[in-house]
C-alpha cells in the first residue's frame, strides 16, 4: 500500500511540474503563450544571419556616413544676426570721416572713424553713413569692404574700409546638455571638429562611457556614443554653422534572470555589447540548470524595425513599439558566432530557461521530502515489533 501511495504521489508531482517553483516560464511556455486565443501577445523570432543583418541598421548611426567630413569654406560668410563693426580711413584730413587739418601745428587730425557696432538686420544689410543700406549677408568680409568703398567713392577721400565680425552668430554651433558651459560657439576659419567644440564649451560633466553625442543638422539627427567618437577619429567630423550638439547622459544596462550566474541589472558601456558579452557579464549559464537551447532576449522594437522583421504581424501599429522575443539555440555551435553579432541594447531582458531535467529533479526532491517521514515511520514500526 505504501508503495502504491508513493507511486501515485510521484506521478502527481511530475505531472504538475508547471506548479513547481521556477524563476520564469519554460521555453515551451514562451512559445505557447505568445498567442492567447485570437490575440497575439508578442512575436517570437529565431536569431538567424538575416535577422542579424536587419538589426544592424538599428544601431548603425554614423556621423561620417550621414554628414560627411567636409571642411568649412576658407572665406567665412556674413549672415543675419552677426554683429559687425566698420572702420573707414581717408587719405587726407578734412573728409567725411577724418578730422579737420590742425594748421597751428602743421599736423593732421585723425584720418579714420569707427562706426558703432551693429547687427545685420533681417534684410541682410547694415547702415553705413553716406552709403546707405549695404547688403552684407552671404558675402565675405573682403567683398563687403569692396562694396562699402565703392559706395563711398566720390564722397570720401580715397576711402579704405575694414570690416570686423565681432560676434559671428550665423557661423556658430550650439552646444547643450551634459556640458560644463552650454553656449553658442563661433567656428574658426580653420574649421572646428566635434570634440574641439565640446572642449571649448568646457567639456562633459558625465562619464564618457555613459554619454551620447546627438548632432542635429537641418532635418537630420544622429546619435552616437561618445566613447565611439573618442575611439574612432573618423567620427570626429568637422561641424558646420547652425549645427546643434547635445550631450546626453544615459546609463546603459540590461536585465538578466533565469538560469544565469547572476540575476541582476547589468551595466555596460554606451557603445554597446554583444549577446555573448552580455551572457558573460551575467555570470554565464549555470551548468546544472540552464537549457542552452532556451536563450531569449526580450525587447520592444520600433515600428520600422518590426516591419522589416515581421511585416505581417498584427501587432504592428503606426508609432508604437512592438514586443519581440528573440530565441537563440546555443546547443547549435553555429549560433555561438551569431551571439557575437547580436547586439544588446539598453533595457533589454536576457532570460535563460531551466532545462526540462531540472523541473523533474525538483519534483523528485519534493517526492523524497514527502515520502522520507513515511519511510522512517515504517522502519521504526518494524523495529518496535
């Protein structure tokens, strides 16, 4: 009778493995629960070389490829909003811009005059006495000097003009975010690279490995890790007038749980890591528990990426992120190479399921715990007789 009871108890426990303690769903549970009735909960995608290629576009932001590395023009152009000063010299005293002759000492007075600083108006012009409104926007300093001299010819005595751009607003870039001194930084004639402009703004306040550089030029915005720009000189491109550089601090981490050596929030550098590195950072797979065929990465993908991966998915809606579960079978040695190319992003979840044997082992342990007292009691009863 005792044996029959034990067999029935063991059968009941093993048949109810789903009720045993666990760190999360099994591999089969993840597959089965992706659909509830007629409702799709998430997409499951096996990691393949084509999936790796599709995902490569998700993290391939590149400053050089997007904006190029064009050096600025040698001659800086004046623009609307620039502050300009104009100094005019004449060849002799007594002209429009020179002092009268000092006859008592047989010496001449000043032969020059400086017009007060003025801002280039919305019409792209400045005012010069006796010359009127002079168009300067879009012209070089040398061109404006020639234009003013021609306008004063016949009015002043052989005028010579010097134009000085005091505050070149139109030839500056804006630096903001995690910098010591956010400001509009004027660009030099020689040209300024990205890191040089950031240094001029006082440098960054956040650690390099947690900082992203976001460059906006016209309608395009690209975001790259600062550590990548520091490491790869080709990303340290020349800036152009009206660029906006924003330094963003964003600590990078992913969540690891299941049959991994550490169930924790794991930080990593801003330029990213591969799935292989993520598994290593999480302590690797536990030999006695892990199912190598059940390695999953859970992530919300943007609409554009989801359309390339699963174009017919009912979950795809304009402007919404789609929950996707990536599945990788590490029992297949070829997939070890795919794990080196699969990128991990911030807020990803790495989940490794328990092996089926582990669940059966838990059931046996519970069975032994239940039957041990009965067996001990029976043995004591026999001794007492």
